[in-house]
């Protein structure tokens, strides 16, 4: 929750990327290739309308509404226990809120579950790493394309024509992601042997392999050092710029949040206390109170 | 020397069959974290189904060919095991998502007793012969190397090659198909697997179906050896020491564990038996498993268990 590197981040991020990385990304399907895409937020892709989520007597979320527009980066912040992860899990289909509705790309999510939401174009990463430990980097990211494979088991097992072509095509896509995330050197390393920062990248890669329209990132920079955070910020911004992917992320590092977000939603004790641009949220009295525990601390922020 | 080799080979052949049953355990444990007590009951149920349908179908349709009867019996039994897999997922597992391991284990114990009883209600409780045309007479090999050569049961060799082929097929399936990849993904992390669009329920049906298939093959081979009878579900108890030895999460572990147990049993029976009064075969495997639990609880190939203290 400290503003590590907030001063240095924006410049490194806004600088154009080397040409090589650009054309790697350019071959990937994208709704727009303009680097300024995220400044032109489109129609709402996700509408959260007045939802409440309870676990027994615990009110995890209370009457929360907000919208996410296509191509924007929206951060959800708040103190521990504010309901951020619950919010993400509702969008992801893990929890179904008792009241209110969530609409994704115009379709309401009712009685759903995570794999259906995933197939609707929502990718996610996890706060505590949830990689497939026994598999290599390549296999983990390939798994992200699994649901797109159409060929039957028999064809795949025998590596027959169509199955082979399909595998090769998906493999090509995965290789581009590996290049994009700069993890070529670890392609065939089992993920549980990688350092933490790289595992986080693989987690992102696996979500990207799904070609999501909406990417949910649960504390993508938690536990990282400054350099790793900068890399991760760059990847998130690039994904957003190059492919127009909408991003909803939870993050504790205020420096990062203020730098990369188009809009910020602030939760506290399951309620929404603010919703607006970084500048608006930064100056919001209630937000400062939630974070610092009182108006007297406002001066130090 | 010849006798020692014969003992070892005999043990290995028996071990292959233990491996087959253990394989079913490992598959289900890997993919769903369920310690499946019902694997033995599935072996019995599958073998009963095959034995009975192989007898009934020729009567219904009026043909003689034993090969065709066995093939059809096998297919019908396999279909039945897939139905069992689906029912287990639909009526038992799906209601117990995120429950503790003990709860799931008790559930499989229930499935085991249900299958035992239901199988015998459907198919009767006598001993049925299952003749799948494996030659029973032993052969003598390596005549020139040892005096009298080595006496090997052709039945065992046949069984071992079927088991071997099955293991190869499963390995290919797990490592080079998208469904295999999905299965491994689910085994590693349920939540993450769902988040990339892998439907948990369908994967469980597939895993239980494969375990049912393995149970059918094991039941077929054991059944042709001993006759299809209730004791088949007890043979499956031998698979517990095998998975403890090999590691609950390891397919190669199930194979190697089975071979070690099979060989150890025969060797101890032959060489220690006279000293200790015989009957070693019955308890040897369990004592070995106990020693392993003390020294290496994760088994030979299992994932190391690291707990935060």
C-alpha cells in the first residue's frame, strides 16, 4: 500500500516500445492497434448493477454498482477486507451475488460458473499463484487455448492431420505470447521452478492465451520488487494498448494504480465509497479516511 | 539361479496387475483429490458386467463366436462404467465440491458398498467364468541358459503386455491431447483450470470413465485368472500399499510400486516363508507400506509434502 516508484513509473511506461516487440504484438488479433486506444473508452462491456453478496451474516459486498467501458483500465482499490477479491470473483462467476445483476457484453450472468464466464471472453490471474505446477511454461500457456481446440481426442493422440495443424496454429499464438512477455528462455521449465516474478508473468500469459476481451488481474504486482513491477506495468499497458483488451485490476500499490488506471473504484467494508479518475479519487476525503483512518492524516498523503 | 529368476518374474507379473488397479486410484486422486475407495468395487462391477454380458449377448442374438461375445461384453461393460462415472459426478461429487478430503473419502466408501451390492443384484453373486482366450499353459524359455530353462505362465505374459500397452496409451493421452492437458490442469489447480474455461464436471466424468476403463481391464485379467467373484474387490486392497509406495500422484509410481510389491511378496514368501512360518504374502505389502510411510511419506515418486510449521 505504499507508493513505491510512483515517481519513475509513468515515463518508462509511456515511452514507445522497441520496434521488435511491436510487430510481435501486431500479428495478434486485436480490435484496435492504435496506441491511444485506451484513451478512447468505448461502450460498457461490464455493468455491475446494485449487487450485494453475503456469506452467512457477513456482508461482503453491499449495493455496488459501476460500469467498465471497453478498452479502459479500471482499478479496484480498498483496504484489506474491503471486498475487492469478492467483487472479482462475482464478475468471474465464482460467486453469485444474492441481489443485483452483472451484465457482461450485454449478456446477464445468472446461475453461471467460472468456465462459462471464461468462454465468454474473460481471462483472469490470481493473487496467490494458481499455475499448473507440474507443467512447463509452454504447457501452462497452451492450456489457456484449450477450450478453443476442436479436434477429437483420437485425432490428437495420433497427431493426425487436422489435429496437428490445429496444435501448430495454437502453438504459434502461444509462442508470440512467450515472446511478448520475454520468457523465451524458460519455455520448457516447469513453472514451479521459476522465481516468483516470472511465475506472475506466466499467469498473465495463460490468461492472454484465451484472447480475452476482459482481463481481470488480482494483485498482479503483489510481492514484486520495483523492477518487476515496472515490467508488469509495461505488459499490462501494452496489452491494453495493442489489443484493446479491457483490464480490471486489484492492486495495493497506489503509485502503480494512479499511473496506469483510467478510472478507479474504491471499496471499503463492502461499500463503494468513490468512483472516478485517479485525480478525483486522490483528492477524495472519504478515500483518505478509509486508508489513513482519519481526516488528520490527510495532509501526509 | 533359474528358480530365483522364475520367482522374480512371477512376482513382476502379479505386480503388473496390482499396478493396474493402483493406476485407477492415482488417476482419480490426481484429477480430483479424491482417495477413491470404490476402485476395488469398480473392478468387481466391471468384471461382473463383462462376464455376464459376454454370456447373455450370444444367447439373445444367437451366435457362437466367443471372440465377438467377449468384444461386445467388453463394450457394454465399458458403456456401463461410463454411466457409473457420470452418475458419480452428477449425484455425489457435484454436491460435495470444496468439501474436505475425509468427506469425499466417506462418499467413495458409500459408492464402493453401493456398487458391490448393486452389481451383485444385477448380475448375481456366483462365481462366473470369464474366458477371454488367454492361453493358460506355461511355456519354458531360455532353455539353453539354465538347466531346465525358465517356466513362465503365458497367461501372465499376456496380462503384462496388456497392462503395458494400457500404460503407454494413458501416457500418450495425458501428454499429447488437449483433454489430457485439461486433466493435468485440473489436477494441479481446480480454480485456475476453471478460469481458463475448463469445465470441472465434464473433466471428472472423463477421469472416472478412464478409471472405470482401467478397472474393467484389471477386472477382465484378474477375472480370467481367478474367476469373477466377490474377492476381486478385495484384491484391490493390495493397491493401497502400492500407491503408498509409489506416491499417490504418480503414474510411473503406480507401475513401479506394483512391480516392487508383487516381486517382494513372492520373494519373501519363497525365501523368508520357511523361516517365519509362511503366509507372508498376505501381510508383506502392508508392512512395506508402513515402513515407507515412516521414512518417505510421499512415496517413491510422489510430490514432496512441505507443510508450513
